[in-house]
C-alpha cells in the first residue's frame, strides 16, 4: 500500500469518529502522547498518521466518551479498552509495541493508585495487566 494512502486512512477515520462524537481535537504534539480535557470535550494528540498514533487518539476519545471515572486507574483502563475494542472493530491489529505499552501504562496507573492507598484491584484490570505480550 502506498504510504500516503496509509496515513490518510487513519486521519480520515479519526476525524470522522471525533466529529460523530462531537469531540474537538488539536494536533498539538509531535510524539506518541495524548491528553483529554473532559470538561471541554477536547483532546490534544499528535496527528494520527499511523496505527500507533491512531490507537492513542482512540484512547483519548475513550476518555471523553466515558467521562470522569473514579478511581483514576479504572478510567485509564476503560479508555484503553475502548481503544482496543475500536481497533478490533476496524480490523486494525495492534502493533506489538502498542500492546506492550498498553499493558505497561495500565500497570503504571495501578502502581500510582496503590501508592495512594488502593487496596483491592478490579479483577478485569488485574487480568489485563497479567496479559502476556508475545515477543
Ligand atoms: Zn488516558
């Protein structure tokens, strides 16, 4: 597939989802990061030119659609699940790097929650972070 076409596919798809869900977006970053400003229904991302960035954009959309959830690690987990489901729906396989990062990111959120006194971890989250990533 031609490189230009591949880039466009993700951008077009992303912009359509954002529009359908009334989400404002700004191509604000140049690296694989994102932020969601739930109150403003706005996300800051880098242009989703590839599937890894598209996946991150979906995660941020997940934050907006689901709204604020306590505890925070659960909000991160559910946004991540939203993104994973959407990728499956669009039949876009997650890269190995993205899968590993996904798991690592939720682990990090859980560690933070534990430091803040989390005693009992949600079972679904527990099995997600135990999920083996293939090499
Ligand atoms: Zn997040």
